[in-house]
C-alpha cells in the first residue's frame, strides 16, 4: 500500500511517496503552483500515477500546539484533496520538519538555488518517513 505525502507551501509544495511495503519514503519532487485548486489537481494526478491508497498532508501547528493560518490552509487543502481523489487524507504534525530538512541540506552542503528547489521535497520525505515509522510502532 503506497502512501503519498505533501508538504504544502505558499509557492512550492514538496511531494514524496512510500514504497509498496510502507517502509521507506522517497522524494517525488517539488511543484511550483500558487493556485490551490490547480495544485490539488496536480497532486491528484501524481496520486493516480503512483497508485497510492492514502495521502498524508503536513500539518504545520505552532510549537505550542495551536493552529495558525498555515495549519488552517493545510486542513482546507486536505479536505479538497479528499474530495478530488476519493482517497483517505490524513493530517500529520510537521513541526520542525522544515528545520530538519534544512539541517540535512546543510550537512550535505546543498546551497543556493538548488536548496530552494529541494527543501520542500526533503520536508515531504521527512513527514512521510515519520508517518510510516509511527504506523510500525
């Protein structure tokens, strides 16, 4: 059962997918799209191409657990994806995921334009791997 993960951004959105066994998250890429409906359609296309049975959307809560504007946007986006795809869509706490992605990119010495292009994809991969690991516990 493959799972797709989305790290929703205002400009760039990262996407990752699991292997069929649900053990390993792999980056798919970054989508640059500001229109939320067009973005949802593109994610739905990827879900069909990848033959996924579930979608996980990063839920960027504040550090104190409250929901800000970004969290509410992710919630609305998750509902839209569920409607478009007919698949179960779950929100997954993504606190510190982008910071972890930046740390990883620092360790691998990825800088400049290339960094902007991949940080969201790395974040989506980390979100998905965290979700997959939690399912095994």
